[in-house]
C-alpha cells in the first residue's frame, strides 16, 4: 500500500515513511491509497475477537507490507499491558447513554491508546537505530503526556513537547513535567495550542531544519494515530450489538472523530458521528454553515478542545471534495492567505450525511457534570461532558455512544467546584505528580523554538 498527500495524489510513500514524517511535503496530510472494506461475514468474524486481536486485524491493513502480523500482535499486546482494563477500553451505561471509557492508560486519556503503540513502533521499525530521532509535538493537554509516557527513556529518541503556557489543567501539566528523564524536553509556549501546532507544522515544512535534527512527529496528523483509534469504534459496536450506532465525540483537532469516519468507510454501520465542541466551535460552524474561519482561541474548562485550527478536517475535505487534491490545495491556500475558506451547499450536505455538530458552552458543561453526579453518582470530566451534552441536543438518534476522552481526576478543580467531591488518584496513574516540575518557557516564535532545540542537542 502506498500513501499520498491530501494536496498531491501523485506522491507515493510507505507506511514507515509517513510514520516518520507525520506531515506530507507541501503541508498536506497523508492518506492511504486504499481503505479495506469489511463485508458482513468479515464483520461477524471480527466481532468474536478480543481487543488486542481486533486491533491487530484492523491496524495490519495499513502496514502489512512492512510489519509481520504476528509481530504486530506482540507489539500491540505489549503496548496495552499496563492498561487498567485488560480489554483496554470499557463500555458502560450511564442512564440512557452508552459511555466508552478510553482513559485506562498510564496518563488517563484516550491519547494513550495510540501513543503506546507508536512508542513501540519506533523500536520495531528501527527508526532510531543508527541516528537519534528528535520528535517535536504540540499538545493541548493530553497528547504531550501520552507521548512522554510512551517515549520516556527510549534509546536514541528525544522528545520536545510544546504546550500553551498556563492554558492546560495543573494535573495535565504536572503529568508531563514531573517525569524528568534526560530525553524529554517540555516547552511552555507563550500562546495558544494553535500557536504550538503552527510552530510544529512550520518546523516540519522547513526541510533544512527537519533534516538537520532528523525530525519526526506524533501529533494527531500522524496517520498511525488515526489507525489505532479506529479500533475502539469497531470494538464498541460489537459490544453494543446494535445497528445504526451513533458516536458523540468531544472534538478539538478532529482526529478522534475522523477515526470513526474511517471506521465507517471500512464497513462499520455507523449512522451519525456527532461533533461535540466547546466555545471554540470552528468545527460546529463549518459543518453547519460551511465557513471555516478560525477565531481567537477562548480559554475554557475543557482546555484540550481549545483549538481553532482543526488540522485533521483537511482529511475529510479530501473525500467530500471527490478526492480532488487540487480543490483541497486551493481551500488551504485560501485559509493561509485570506484567513478562511467557504464550502458550497453541496459539500455541506455531503458532510452532513455522516456528521452532526453541536456547541456546548462552559455553563452547560458544568451543569452536565453536576446532573450526571446527582442522578447517577458518577463523575465525568469536562470534555466527556460536552459529548453527553451533544448527544442530548441531537434529536431522533438512537444507540448513542459517548466517547469518554479523559479521566475526571485530570480536571479535579472543576469537578470539586461543581460536585464538591475530591477525587482520589487513579491506580493506573504511575507518575508522582508532586515531584519537581521541569519545563522551560519560550516565546511564541518558531525561531525561538528552533534555537531552544539546537541548544539542547549540543
């Protein structure tokens, strides 16, 4: 299987190539030349598998030329061996909502599910065998800690994590900044997550810099992240045993819900994918009006979604624009030069065949957390609460699964404010977050970040 770019279908890259690069030449995102579609008999066979075996079957379709299936299963099994739940995720009922808990990993967020696999893929593909790899990643709160947990103490790998200074929760920050291994560098950028992401993209597009430091990336633009996230859509469908299932997904960078879209393209009978946003609602606006116009990021109580440039949306555009790479390029040029682009009504309707979109503000998010606690004696985090809120707002849909993206302990301050409860440290959090923190504050400038990285690599 080859991989091409959303902005250039003529490109041909291997899975190992795109795993290392993350971002395609010219700024596009990688997509596979083919997407396996399972027939009913194959779906029936997949439904009998445990999580590790299911993950092996699905992920193998995207890397079969370079990874032996037996070795892939061993790698996946190793990746999930530290998870609290043997089946990696768990599906439970909260009232009439099905909650898929994805925060059983070492840093209490769904990002662990892909990142633990990615950490082991670096070893399996021998990417850092002869030359040190320098991974640069932006985080809105959870990706950074998941990457650190996956890559901490790896030989010949350095990890530089950019997070927005004072714009993530204290626990999110502490999980990242208290590990302290010599190959981990935490950079607090004086700006927003969008600023962090913009810097990382600029560094990837700087061929000279990327080559000099042997740069790689693990943001949600890395196709390997998407591939690993596809699995739990299949798993929850098989557990629920209902057709026309819907998923309500707290969404910032559009990676998690895009994995659901790919699951649907692979034959999973998903009805609707519900995009749940907070006040930073660029995705809700573009899906409902066609206008993609980033505004200034507004701080919220669901900080991992405080994003106005949802990078993975470009992958959806490629398909709804008839797989026309030139149309995608033109829209991305408009975004770069004009600050926005506008979709026509036909494209909006194509998107709405698969997606609904809802904005949940901070006040409603707090009320949802309170009501769930009062009615069911169950605590959810602010991001998951937006998923609950969106599921309630969309009428006429059945069999809704809300994606639980993070453990409420990571947002203990807001939970305490709303419910009065102090949450205990979860047993699967192995880090000592009371240790001394280690991070450096850097200006919102790609030249400053370059200088920082060069200085650390001396």
